[in-house]
């Protein structure tokens, strides 16, 4: 399944609770590396790329009018503004917490560690 995760699936309250606020009117989405599939959180008001799902203070801010969001820390591929992440990529990532529990498509929501998804 290669369907992109819509912005509406993101848990804005939880992202803000974990310190994800920027300048207000936050507009979050997932971004995916086209090279290796690494998942980032992206905030479109400040153009901030959140690099670490465990530390939302780790952000990359591209230069004004930059053509993309910068190089992927894992593989060096340029991450584009429209490089959306898919459900499968997010499910494999450590960003699972940033998706509302009721937003996961049937069968894709990751189960607790060590248990197979139903
Ligand atoms: Zn990459």
C-alpha cells in the first residue's frame, strides 16, 4: 500500500504537547525521503523539518527560497516539499505516536511490540 498519510490523520494536540510548536497556526504533515524512505515531520508555516521523533527540538530549517527541505541525514538524498510519506513508511517509523489512533486504515495500525497486527 503506497497511500500517502493525509494531514488530517496527524495528532496535532500530541505534537504540540511534545514541544512541536513553531510560530502558531501550525500546519503539520509527514515527509518521506525519496531515497531511503526515512520519515520526517514537516511543518509548513515555518518550513521546519523535524528530524527526530523522540526530540522535536531537533529541526532543520531550510534557507529562504530553498528548492527543497535539505539532504536526508540517513542517505543524503534531497527531501522535497512534496515528498509525502506513506502509511507503510510511517507504520515502520518511530513517528507512529504522531498519528491519531482512530485515523489508521484498517490493518495498518502497528500493534504493541512483539505482537502481530490483526
Ligand atoms: Zn534518505
